[in-house]
C-alpha cells in the first residue's frame, strides 16, 4: 500500500483529491493543512511515500504573505522530507502565474525553485503542475475563481460584475487535475527527475460574457425546461459545477401540470439536440392521440397501468395494435405517416413517458388530427399482445 500525504487538504483541489484517493484501497491517505502544528507536519511527512503539496496562499491580506505561504512554507516541507528515509516523490500545485512577475507569480516560482534544489540535492522525484484556472465543485466563491463566483451569485440571484465580456479565460476542471495527479502517483521512472506538468490537462477557452450567459441558462432551465447541450466534457463539467452551488432548498421544483377530463400531462425536459420528454396520467378508458406527424417521431413508454397503442398508415385502413404494461418496460416507436393513439385499457390510472424528437412549436406543430379508427369494418392486425 502506498502512503500519500496531501497538504492543503481542506482547500478546493485538496478536498477533491482526497475524495478520489480515499476510493482507492491501495492508497493510504494522510492529510495536513497549513495551520496544523509543526509536530504534525513532521510526523505526517515522515510517513509519506508521495507528498502532494497543495497548501499555499493566493489571496493574502498582506502582499508579504505570498512569500511566506508559498516559498517559505515549501522550504519547511522540504526540511521535513529531507529527514525521511522514504525519499518521497513530491508533487506540487503551482500556477501558470509562475511565468510572470506578479507577487503571486514570483512566490510560486520561488517555491518551484526550492523543490528543484531539493530534488537535485536529495535525488528525489519532483513534479510541478503549472495549473491554469481550475473550476469545479467545492471551490470557494468570491475568492479566486470566477466560475465559482458566477455560479454562486447566479444560483442565488445575486448580481454578476463583468468589466470586459470579451476577455478570454482558459479553464481546466478539477477532476482532470486530480486525474493527472493520480497518474503521477503511479510513476515508476527515475527517482531524481524533475517534471513540469499541466499542459496535458484538457482546457477550454471561453469569454467572461459567454461563461455568465451559459450559467444563467442553467439557472433558468427550471422555468424553460431547456436542458444544456452535453456533447462536450466542458458543458457537463460546467453544469455539474453550477448545480453544486444551488441551495438545497432549490433542488426540488414543480412542473406545470395541464389537466382536462382525460387526466394530466407535464413537460419534463427539452433540448434542441434531442427534443423533449413529457409524462402523462390517463384515466381508465380514455384515449390520447389520434394524430400523425410528417417528420416528428416519438417513443412511448408506459410506466404503470395497461395501455393499447394503435397505428394506421394514413393511406391504409389496416390497424396495428400493441398492448403494453408498466411492469414490462416496453418502448414503442412512433414513425412518421402513421396516425396513432394510446388508450388506457386497465382499471387504474395509466402513467406514460413520452419522448418527441423535437420541441413542440405551436407555429409549426407537425401534428395533424386523424382518427385511427375510421370505421367499425376496418381490418385489424394484432402484432403484439
């Protein structure tokens, strides 16, 4: 079993990393934070096979704290690691700011140099992650992440300040950062290597204006029912991040229910890429549908109760019938050019889940009324029972 010490374990990246490492039964996780005692720091460092050094300062009250929280703090870590017989592999989260001469960048570059000297003198492996703008769950809003601030403020309907909507950001997700760190844990190469990492982590460029707009769309999706396009990893990661800032009192929300003498119906989800999903409750003996579409397609899934789905090609008199029950979880496809209906043939309410290939547009509904049964003499073909 490998023992991994995570410094800064209560920070944003630290909490995510510890959660992932704790799921691996082959890793024993130790944690330490910047305000723990020196005795605890020394004790934990001496047990570690790998040290993931995440503790640091990026928004101090006093500019001089940059040097103490980053460079001086790293020197202390190296002092304890030098006394270890394990020759621990040290992985440190740095920043692309280390390439610049800001107070924060200078302090991060100094911390990198401390570790490089440590590696050369003690023949130990050091990995330096120069990270871009990291976002994801558990990041503190109104601190150093614009994504966290936008997500928190928009989720709580607070104002968002954008001075330059066209300013571009390069964002990386915390799980991708964690994944890269975990891969480094398993490194089996030379022990005295110094490696710079970070460029291999997938990133996304987006303007501040677009970022805010996308998060606002997430927030309003409870009213619009429009589901984001999840065709790329970034969209899924951003939506996941937004939901982590939504107050638990807002996790539940009501759908608009339309009721008539047949039962009730509610739209659930809509998307330009996959259409829409809605659910209905139908009373015994009631029939829904009796219409056809030219392009739109649908899927019917009875969740409870018993139903009879009937089809007739609009240029034919033959009727096709499919009997469905909730306990069977059978899906029936609705092709174009067939008028169709669904009837509750049971004694109890029938609950049905519907999918349509496009969002309903009242101006172009592509829905044309035509009864499935045109006469009592129609020939019927039972294709499923």
